[in-house]
């Protein structure tokens, strides 16, 4: 919106109501798992009843597919639907997927610098910041990754989301790691919820292993990485498996990349929030041209690579909260053909966050097994 001060006039406009159409054809031939089917039915019911719903789904459960029938139901009623997510890269990933399954529906894609801000369309995919442009504009709003920064830390964005929906509109919250406040609201019956405790392929979530690696910061200062991390990387690289290595900050990332490049050359790359070549490097990682991708928490969600193995160096650092570690572990085992995945937390002392993250994953696996969502 650019700079706005107290003396800046703000003009609101209520556009024409969309007419009900029957040409919002859902073209998707996939099959939903048992957990996805249950969630999909509740999403449709919430759209019809115009209520709020938390979809608590483990990483890799297939949250987007669960939404398809609900979005279709809203569109066929002539409603305006908005899918909002905190990060631009997720918007850019969702847009072609939604356009593919709703080929006859006009879609607007909004993010910083987008040129589609004036489009009045049935389906809008946007960053949460862009919701500040709307007042009572959407009948159904879906907030994806509701626990992600900056949405989770910025009350202004949460206020914007509520103001952007019609007074009787439905709002959905999607998350693998909902906040304690949101979990409390569910327990107190203030918020309806549906849980998908298993991935779409019915295999358990990889449980992280903890590995003590000594004074790893001092070793990096001397141009070395911990020996157990070095051997872990060597083994997976030898087996031809892509490797995700998470580190606490950019300064440490640059040190690790330099050390690894001495052994692996151009097959190592590092990405962080200030990296102008981030998209290109991630694309090369997906294509297999980069075998080892070192990253900060900027890639803790939204990037899926088959057969990837995941390591965290310095898992005891404050940046690695329970939520972050669950999301990071969730990068592994997402593909049905490679459902196992190796997740290792290399540390200089276990933390409560590390233990809670591992317990969180174990609880979801137990819940999925008890509910019959897992299969051998």
C-alpha cells in the first residue's frame, strides 16, 4: 500500500456481488486418504454453515487437497474465496496448483509487487499482508500455515484477516503446529477442529534422532565440522540422496558452506532470507544439480524434495523452537516412494524444545496408528 500516515485519505469501495455460476469445475482425479476424507467433509460443512475450523494436519498430510471440495462448494454458491499464506513462495507454489484443478475459475494472485490488485474474481491467493486491502471482501477465508512468521507474531495481520471476511463468513486455519492458544481454544470448545494425524501415503512421520556433536561452533571457527555430521553427510551423499542441512544463522551458514565446498564443490549451496538467488538455488536442488543445501529456517516449510535427508546443526539454538523443528523434520519422508527419511538433530545439549518436537511427532504417529490411519 506504500506509506500511509494519519493525514492520508483512505477510500474503500464495495464492488458488485459475484453472480452464482456453475462453471467452477473441480478437475482433480486423485484419491483422498481416510484422514483426508474426514477432514474434507468437515471443511464442506463449515463452508455451508459459515463457521470457523482448525485443520490440524501433520506435515505432508496433503492439506491443499482437503480444501478442494470446500472451495468448490463456496464457488458454486457465488462466494468469494481467499487463500492467504504468510510467505510469497508458498503463494507462487499454490497458484498453479489451484488453477490446474479449477481450470475455468478466474484467480487473482497477490503479493508484494503483484499487478493483480484490482481484480474482482471468485478465487484469490494472497500473502497475509495483502489482506489489509480488503474489508468484508471474502465469504470464505483460508489461512494456510497459521503458525508461520510473520502472521503468528503480528496481531495486525490477524486483525486484517478477520476484517477481510464478511460478517458471517467462514474462516479456516491450517497448521501442522498450531499455537498453544489455538489448541486451548479447541479444548475449551471455542474453535472447532479436525485432525489429520497421518500423511496421505499412510506411513509414519520420521522420528528425529539426537546426536551430541561437542563444541561445534569452535570447530567451525577452525574450519571443521563435527565428525559425526561429516560422516552422516558422506554416507547419504555416497548413496545419492539429497541433503537438507539447517543451521541457526547466516554467519554460520556461510562457514558451513565454505567447509563443505572444499569436499563437494558446486554440489553444495547455501540459501537464506537475504539471498537474491534463493529461488534459483532451490530449483537446482529440486533438479538434483545441487546435492547438499544448507539453509536457515527460511526453508523450514514449503519445499518438498523426494528422498531428502534432513540434518540440523546446533539444534539447541533458541531459533529452533518445537514448531520449527517439527516443520524441519517434516521435510523428510513426504514422498510415497521414499516414506522413511533420516532426520538428525546434531546438538551440544538437548533442549526442552527438541524433546517436545520429538514427542509431538511420536504423539501424532501414535494417534494415527490408534485411528487406523497408518498401514504397513
